[in-house]
C-alpha cells in the first residue's frame, strides 16, 4: 500500500512540474514563468508551485510553511504576517510590500518584496534561509528545502 502512495505522489508531482498550469491551488503571480515544484526533505508538495517574477524565485508562504510546522497568520489587515515556528523558537513578522522581515526582534532583508496576490503571500526563496533557518537548494526553478 505504501508503494502505491509513493507512486501516486510521484505522478502528482511530475504532473505539477510538467504542466505548470497554476491549477494546483496556487494562483499564478503576475508576469510569472511556468511553475515548478517545491520539495521538503525530499518529498514533493504537489499543491505548491514556485514562480519566477522579475528574476526572483518566489514561493507561496502559507502553503509552504504550514506543512513545515509553522503557524501563519495575517494581521493588521494584511499589511503584516506573523509566522511562528515553536520547534525552532522563531517568531517572524513579515512586512508585506517590503523586502524585510523581523525575526525574533532583529530585522533582516531578503532579495525581493513580499506581497499578496489573489489571496496568496509570495516571498523570495532566500526568505526560507534568512528568516526560517532552513537549508535551501534551487535548480531551474525547483526548490528543495531541508529542515534538518
């Protein structure tokens, strides 16, 4: 039975990578290139698609961080997003519309502004490293995140 689940995951993940249609529950960002898959510790998150916009590789924050054990909450009418990762002892405040976040009281900069588009918060991939402390590899738009 577990072999069947793995086979289905691979098919779903390959479908997401090959089609890149944005029909996986994540809206396409404006002027974005075709989507690519995001992997966490070797497992594909088939409903999560990365996008490249103006040369920046972006990921949907809510859909990516919740499976990683984070609590993600929009506050202040969407101008801020609070991210809590208890296991890592992190409290992160994302300042939407800016390339900045506050991690446990210290401000950090990332490569591009984080913004909402059709209900999804998009952030540059370097946010996963700089704010969350995850190890990240990128290859032709595919993102691999390692939590350990």
